[in-house]
C-alpha cells in the first residue's frame, strides 16, 4: 500500500497504514533553528522586526530567523544568523548546513535538498572590565 503525501499551508502530511502523520512547518523551523544555534561560533538567530517584538514581550520564538519550504519531495531551509567575532564565516556556515540537514532528516525523515545560510551580523563579546 503506497503512502499518499499531501502538503498543506501549515503542515506536511503523510498517510500511512495506521493513520496520518503531520509535521507543522513551525516544528521543522524550530528543529532547524535549534540545530543551527548548537554550532560553535553561532551567536544567535537573526529575526525580523515581528520576531524581535515577540521576544521583547516575553514570548520566545524558537523559529526566529528560519524560513522553510516543505513539499512532498523535499524541504528547503533559509537561515539568518549572527556569528561570534573571530570565527570563520565559511567554516561555521558549512557546519550549520550539515547539522541542520542531519537534524531534520533524522528527526522527521524528510529529504532536505538545501540549507541556505545568510550571515546577517557579527556579535562582539563585551570585554570584562576590572573593578580595580
């Protein structure tokens, strides 16, 4: 029995022998965002003004800086990141791409066809000043 695959505006849906499985686009975005922030050298995700306002109101938006396109064939991910100063942009970006692809494919079983990384800023660590 072949599985039917349907893409809606908010979820990926796959019909199986025991019932439907839906993975919301937001869940895919959260997994991608968490995987990206675990990479050494990534300071934080870079969000738009709506995400910044949501954060200031005390609500944590875990999909901040992540855009996903889910189709029955594959998933495409666009990430906006801020890196820590002193890290290689190319090296960190490659590791982010690998980690995000691996996390999504492992956790959802979906095929990830692209992970685009956009470096939107660099974060400088504040120097600690001596009290003396």
